[in-house]
C-alpha cells in the first residue's frame, strides 16, 4: 500500500458514497422513464442509455468505496476516522455538497441569476478566503455572464 492511496482512503469512501447515492438516483429516474410504447421497444427507449450509464457509475462508486474501506481497515491502528476525515478536509466536501444540493433544490424556485450569484459568492468566500466585496463582484459578474451565455448563446430558457 503506497502513501497516497492510504492517505486518500477517507476521501475515497466519501466520494464513493456520494457518487453511489447520485448514480442510484439517476438509475431510479432512468428506470421510471417509459420503456415500451407503440413508438419504441426497450432497445431504443429513452431511458436505456441513462440507465446503463448510471449502473456503470454505481459500480465504479462501489469499487471506489470498497477500495477506501479496505485501506481504512489496513490502517485501523491509526487515528480515528473523524480525525482522518478532518485532516483531508471533510468539512469542505460537506459544505460543497450542501451548497450544490441547495442550488439544485432552489433551482426554479428563485431566479437563476440570483441563485447563481449567491452560489458563487458563498463558494468564493468559503474557499478562496477573499473579501466580501471581491466575492460579491466576482459573483455578480459570473452570474451575469453565465445567464447571458445560456440565454443568448445556447438559447436555453432559464428559470
């Protein structure tokens, strides 16, 4: 067992768990799509490719999580799981996941530009450690640019 692999064991478990939950949600969504109508059979159903991709991602997530657990068991004499998780920055991962989930939950419930500005501001303050004024300027510019590109270049109607 090399040093980088053993040091990344808590991150592998957390990432495998997060990817596993996400891919399982995608798999359930894909399997809920119609699989057989008068226009297509199950071989050309719209949910087939997403289901296969989600299943492959789920298998990879499980492999990553199992690898991390194997490395954690091998190092059972080390510091506790919480201490190792804090060492690699579990708080930052949790904050990122919480902000991403909040963004997804609020999508469509508030204007996209405001939501994007809030997300960029929060991430910038949390991870860049810059001043609130610089973060606010960056968030406003990013939100305006992203909104313009999606609506004018890609012609995507935003909520």
